[in-house]
C-alpha cells in the first residue's frame, strides 16, 4: 500500500457488507477504483477539480438538483440544490419474515431516542438554502398487513411491537377465550400468546392485522415527522422512499410527510399515484436503465438493449413524470457506473451511470437528459 495509489486503499468492516461473496468476512481491504481513475485522469489535484466538473456537467445536461447518496463534498459546494438524509440505528422486529430486511420496531422507545440523537445534524443544515429536504430511512420492509402481524407474533415476548399488540388485543377482547373465538386459535392465556413464537392461522385475524398495521405505520411517520420538524420546522420531510405501492404505509406517509417519496424502477410513471389517489407531492428518489453493450456487466434493475435504447427509455420516463402533476422531482440512480468487481455492500456492478468508471460521459443519455432538462418548465406548463 505504498506509492502513488496508497491513499485509495481502505479497510472494510463486516457491517459494510450486506450480502454477496464477502458477507460476514473480516479483515477485508478495498481499493477505490473510481477515485484512482480520477487521479489518473486529472492528476494530484483531482479532488479539487472534479467538483467543478460535476456541477458544470449537471447544469449542462439539464439537471437542477442532486439526489440522495451523493458525495457530501459536492453538495457542500452550494452550487446545485440537494437533498440529504438522517442515518441512525433503529431497533428491529425480531420475528419471522420473508423479507431480507428487518422491519423497524416503531413501538420501541429506542426508535425515537436514536433518531432524535441523529437528528441533531439538522441544527447545522436547517438554514441551508440549497437543501431541499431530508429523507429518513430507505425502502423499509413494509409488507402486507398479514405479513406484518406474522412478524410481530413470532417475535420474542419482550419485543415492544408485540407487547403493544397484545395490549391492544386485551383492550378489544374481554379475555383470551374471546380472542380465540375471533381468531379460531387455542391460546391458554395472554401470557402464553406473548411467549409463543409459533405462527397461528391468521385467516380470521385480518381485521386486527389491518388495524395494527395502520396504527403502526401512523406511529412511524408521525414520530419521524415530529422529530424532523422539532429540529427544522421549515425543512421538507421527504419520507422513507417506498419501493412498492404499499397502500397502508403510503397513506400514513401522505398524512405526515411534506412529500411522499418512492423508488420506482419501471418504464413510465405518468399514471402513478399514491394509494387512494391522495393529493400529495411525489418525489421519485431512484430510477434508472442499464444496458450491457458497454461498460460493466450488470444491466441494472430495468434493462435497455443498448445505449441508444437507454437514452430513449430515459427520455420517455422523464417526460412521463412531467405529465404527472403530482410528481415534483425524479432523481436518477446513479451518476457513475458501478465498478466491474462490484461495490462492497452487495457485489452490485451495474452499468447505470451517466459516466463510466473512467469518467467518460455516455453521449446518448446525456443528450437525452439535456433535451428534457432544457425544456423542463415549458413541458410542465403544457407549452
């Protein structure tokens, strides 16, 4: 690790690897190919030059904001409006779930405590005129009401969500026998229900599942909204970036968020609406198209045939968003291709950038972006 490129090596903790070949392994070292390539291209002063280049490119390509996950050294330059997020470690529900990600336990006091501490960062950001708003969390493990109830019921007896669920059931049902009759179960007592981690049949519990799911989603978004607004009352709360439509959480998000955010990997979004057609602004936090004709091997979550097709799909998606009066922004994921060997988090190596890993722009998609961006407001105004 000596010599010209020594600074581009970094230690990778096992918590930084969510899945893939290196999950759970320790003593890992990574090499930052992207920054090393920028060094090769721009020389020793690459880190000061690249910021100007990025902002110039974004403006030239018709962009007027910077999306989430962007490098703070670029957003700190105060040249393009940007969004940010609050990172924290929430408690999770330790029950059975088909989802690979654990759901936050919004009934655990540590949820509010940990988020409140992390939200202190807003004290420094709240008056920044370049900051549009903040997200909290990303693609939470919302499922169906039945699946949520299943996860809670199979959690340990001291799980806060399970404790709250049983409190609600005891308030509703006169005794455990009444619950058994309603659910067609055979629990000996409330205590045995709490201790049980076996999933009972839920065919007759759907009404209670829906009620508790609705209450939990409401609690989550209200708690986050209150914490954000306490620190930064004039800053937009942009939600949690839902990755599916999820009617119950979406309606709760619309109730408390200033803008409801979705990550929508699809072909068009002209007809997309919040469940129940709630009249609330929508921000798309992620979308992209990738092709396999150039660059790295991965083709992204939504595929194109080649670079020309990728540009055409980009333009179609962006214009469909402009046709949707509720959509107030769309943030492409991401600026640069992922490296061939895959990002440390999960081995993902998609060709989804506006530039290659050696910082060469893809001409077709940048031209498409410029065409959409330069007539953005005229298109939105029906001109």
